């Protein structure tokens, strides 16, 4: 049985002593969650305004998702893909129909989905486009965040994520995010794909100009390259649409998703693509022991049903518009800019404000949990099941913290 002490310092000291120090969390020790609320070991209640980086869009412990997972765990959890199971095919069919993509390749983490996309793009480039082996290039963008593997951090600009992990894999070139003219100059016959976040989440909810994604689509069509959208944070309702890139009227050739795909109860991710792209994978060319396991499929199917049945994409768009307007109305000398798409908002502070961390800590003390990024930006991303009354409560505390 787990320990039951209510002394938060006890849990913090254990973590500091025995765990790797690869995170800098706020000093709150949580042990229970329901909907948009979480409780710490001392019994204090908090409004979750981060939603585990958009992994719990459906809210903590949504009963339909938990029930589906528990029931499946009682029957069969894992077969590996060496054998078939009765949950995998039906879930792939549902995800394909809901997303609009022909084929599904299930993995576990977002980074695995991105690695899958990179492998698919290169193999497609060699086998279908006719690029000379070893010459394939993928265009990425400044300020990107696609995961933590050595391949991915090789094209990251963040020195904390990038430095001292090389040598890095070649084959990536980088353009300024949102600059379609600069991106066009990088295209040639060896470009097999563009890998882009429709909205940069880790970067601080950075929304590109309206012509950016349509411009990328036109360039990919002109040069015969794949447009791959990383929707791991931005997708599944977070930005007010099932996929954020569709806000710009664009259809990608392939998409990576994760996080909210399971409603936060199990690691599930997926690479979605057109049939001709996915067909580059043949038996033995790619895989995962846990990818597509019955427990994952059960949780993800229920999570998709909740997303659709409870109209969470529409809810995100409506409430997110209201929230962004309320935050922009706050009269504070600290606020530089408020950027939002759905229930996903980056509140950037002036450097003179002294960094976003202290404001996140002040909000924690007031009973609201959020997190800073890139020093000066506070991210707001509550579960999409939140009620307007709870948002009003949150805005009151945000206003108080930023104006006092």
C-alpha cells in the first residue's frame, strides 16, 4: 500500500532524493482528481488550468473512460502485435472515420508518433518520390517542440533540450516559424516533408499568420512533399477544432496525435496518414510491443466517444473565445500579449514583470494550477469539460495576481 502522510514536504524530499531532476514542478503534491479539479495530499483543492499539457481534455478520471479501461484490464491488457486482438481493428476504424485519414498506426507516446512520421516520410520519399537514398530532407521550424528523442532534439532550438546530446541525425533544415517566403527558399527535389505544429504549444501558444499553413500546403503540392502536422498538443479539441490545422482550411497528408487520445488514463499515440503514405510500412519495418494493445484501444475509443458526444471541440471554441476576451480586458502593466485558440491561451508578460514562474506560484496559492513556458509566458489550458462559472472564478484570480 502507498504511504498516506499528508506532509507535502515528505513527498517532495523523496522525489528530490531518488528521482532524476529533469523537471522543475510547482511544489504541490497531488493525489486525487475529478473533472477540472485536483486535490493535494494536504486536502487543498485546485482548479487544473494545464490539463497535463492537454492530455486530460476530457477531464480527470472521466467515468466513461475509466470504466472502459478497467473493464478491459479485467479481460485482456496486452497481446503484442504478434497476435491479433478484438479491440484493435474496431478502434482503428473509429479513429479513421472520425479523423478522416485512411490508415492508423498506433504507438504509445507523442515522441514515438513523431519518430514514426519521420520514418514514414523518408521511406515514402525514397520509394514513392524517387529521392536518392540518404538525400531526403525534412523542413522543420524555429521554436518547435516535437518531443525528447535524440533525433527530435537535434532540430530543436531550445538549448536545454538540444545541448550536449549530439551528434545529431542529418536531414533536417529549419525555417522561421510563420514565414512562408523564407520556407519557400528551402524547397527542392529532395524535400520529402514539412513537419509543423499548426500552433506551437511549448513555444507559448504561438499562432502563425493566416497564410502560413495554406502556403505550406501549396508548396508541398508544388514540390511533391508531404505536409505533416504535429497535433499532439493542439489536436483533439484543444484549439477549438478536432485538428488545429483545419482552422486554416488545410488538409494535411499525415498527422501525429497523442495526449488526449486516451483522456489521460493511459499512454496512447497514433500516426494517421493517407493510404499511399502508410503503405511504405511492411511487416517488420516498424512497430511497438505496446502499440495498439487492447487496454489502450479501450481507453482511446471511450476518449474519442466522450470528445464527440459531449461536443468538446465546440465547447472549447466557445468558452475559449470568451476566456481570451476576458484576459485581454485585464488592465495590468505586466501583460504584453494574450494569444488564444480554443481553450488554449498563452499570456505573455513583459520582461519587466520578472518572469512567469512567480505568477504561476501565486496562482497556485490561490487554488489554481498552471505553468510557465519560455520564461515569460503563462499557459492556460483547462480541461474542455470546464464550466463557465469556473472560468469566471479563474479570471478573477488571474486578474488579482496580475494587478496587485
